[in-house]
C-alpha cells in the first residue's frame, strides 16, 4: 500500500486575457497583492485562436502569463480560482465596465504538468472543491512539452513554450533548494 504524503509545493501561474495593457497591468498589481511578487512575466501574445471572449471583452485580445515567486500548496487551487473570479469582478467595477475587462486563468505548475483551474465541467476535468475543476493542460517531458487531446488551442502554440519551460526551470531550482536530497 502506498503511503499518503504531503504534496510538493507547486508554482502558481496566471494567464491573463485583456484588450489593453492598462487592464493587464491593473490585474497584475492586484494579483501581486494577493499572491506575492512575480518572478517571471511573459511577453504579450495575441489571443486569436478563438473569439470566445470577444463578445464580452471586445476585439484585439492579448494574453500574458505571470509566474509567482512564492510556491503554493496545490490543494489551494480552488481557493485561488475563486479569488481570481472575485478579482475579475473587482476590475470590472474599477473600470466601470458592463462586462469583464480581464479574464484570469490560474493554474499550478508541478514537475510533470501544468494544471489549470476552471469552473466549467467537462468529461476530462476533475472536481476539486467549491465548483472548481482541475484541467490537465500540458505535460512536461524532459525539456519539452506534450499537449493532450483536450489541451486548449492557444496552449498548443509553441510560442508559449519557452516561457513555460523557463518557469519550470525556476520552479525545479526552488524545489532543489527546499529539499537538496531530491536533486
């Protein structure tokens, strides 16, 4: 019988989608106040694989990823998603918009995978708590990324990969400092 052990701490990342740098910067400021300093920020990528958010948030959407320095207990992912949902509403009010101005997708990076949080159920998603599900987005294989049948189209974009692999490198270094015996 396998012995249950504490989870390794995970690396929190957030994907932001918005139509302007002003909204992205405001979201980043609020996220830093919730989760601590950012240790890596991606370039801005065009979010043009779908028009899913265009009706609500307008045209010309972009995506940026943020990685947070402080490692998190992976079991907090549902709570993090609920906090980012509240933050989306707070930013909507701040900018006096009738709809969201930013979409915030939190996830955790582990040595083997990137797992995003979602409130949308689907056959491959695992219920966590409080109406939040885990969505296994990508797998890490040595120094490469493996997509899955259900990987979102924009996460299949190889231009994201250098950022995600760099976050993983930082994270593995953090784990080695926490437990030198494992490295």
